[in-house]
C-alpha cells in the first residue's frame, strides 16, 4: 500500500511533450470536456493505454490461455460503458480518449442537462450538489458505470433540487433551445 505521505504519479507523460499538433489536440480536449489541467487528461490517457496494452498482450496469446482474462477485461469495459455489449477484444484497440472522457461524471452531468455548461457541471460536482443514488460524489473525473448513470441527480438537501431554482429555470431554457432546432431539422427531412 505504501507510505500515505508519498504520493505517486497516476499518469505517464507523453514522449514528445512539445509537439504542436499534440498540444493543440490536448488543448481542444481540455476545453471540450472541461478538464481542469493536463495532468487529469494524462491520467485518463494512461488508463486507456493500460487497457489497450492488456488487449494487445491477450491477442498475442493462445485462445485457451487468454479466454478468462479477455472476458474479465471486456466485462470491466462494458460495465464502465466504454464498450458496447456485443464488443470483442479487437474493439478495445479502437478505443479513443474521447470514449473515456465521455464517461466522466462532469460530462454526464452536462449531457443530462443538470448544468448549463461543462464548467458549471464541474462546479456543481465539487460543491456537492450532485449525487449518484444516495451517495454524494465530489470528484468530477469519477468514471460513471452504466448502472450508476441513471441514478445521477441533484442532492435532495441542495437548493438546486427545487425545480423553481433560477439555475434550473435557465438550464431548462437552454435544453429546450437545443432540442427545438434538432426537431425542426428532423421535420424538414
């Protein structure tokens, strides 16, 4: 378990940290998903890299040897919601960082319409206004499983739980404004 005072890095840095194309791509992801800093992004990239490394090593093994570990890896990724239920081992190699970032609590709170912006979603989570089931979660980078996704809501004791709260009113206006153009576009087709 180690000494509690000695923190260890949970991420690996890129091989070429100053490449312009890599920096621009990382900056785009930081803004799109509201990630606090580059280290948080690198942590998710390291997680993805570990999953893909396990998949590559399993592909190289004989079918009988890899069956149990392959089932465990696929079950874990399906439970996280990163892979579809019909996915096979080759689909693990096709995963991208966006697949992992879409499963973060901050992103899901924004996509469900509980916050106006991705940054506001992060603020609501860190201030303790969001729960998963009956458990308050204050970590925006928490990776949400499929079962937990439907349980995300406002904290019952929070002032945001009231549907007449000003933030909820503006959020409802934003979500209806987003859906109306989509409905109009579908009617044109």
